C-alpha cells in the first residue's frame, strides 16, 4: 500500500482539509447550541456538557486535522472520510491509487 501521497493529491488534500475543518466546526457548534439550550438541565449541567463535548471534539480534531504531514495524509484522509467530512464527490478528485488506499484503510477500520 502506498505510504506517501502524490503531489497532486497532496494539493487536493490541503484544500479539502480546510473544508473538512469548517464542516467539523459547524457540527460542533450545532451540538454546543443543542446542549446549551436544553432547558431540562441546570445551567451548570449544560456548561459541563458543553465543556466535555468541546474537550472530546478537540481530541478528535487533533487526530483528524491538526498538523497535516505527508507521511500521515492517507490516514488523516481516511479519518476525514469516515467522519463524513469529505464528500463522495470530493473524494473523486484524488487519483485512483489514493482512492484505493483510502478504501483499504476504511475497510480495516470498519
């Protein structure tokens, strides 16, 4: 299985990584809004729920998006795809070899 990502795919990855980051943050903010507006809980309980969510999502963000490196691009791309942060149409922008590698990594994860 190829370990390094081709230059053309690296450029696409960096572009889509920005979109994935926006999608990730949007989802987190939607969840924060849902948790913070739950009137069945006290404000303190809501605060704790939001804090825990942010803490958990921050760890996910660090694994999936922070500090991209070519050596980890395939793994990070597979993680972004598995989280639904890269759309199927966007995935088609990668070379067949990269798409095959991602599919293989996703099969191993599942």
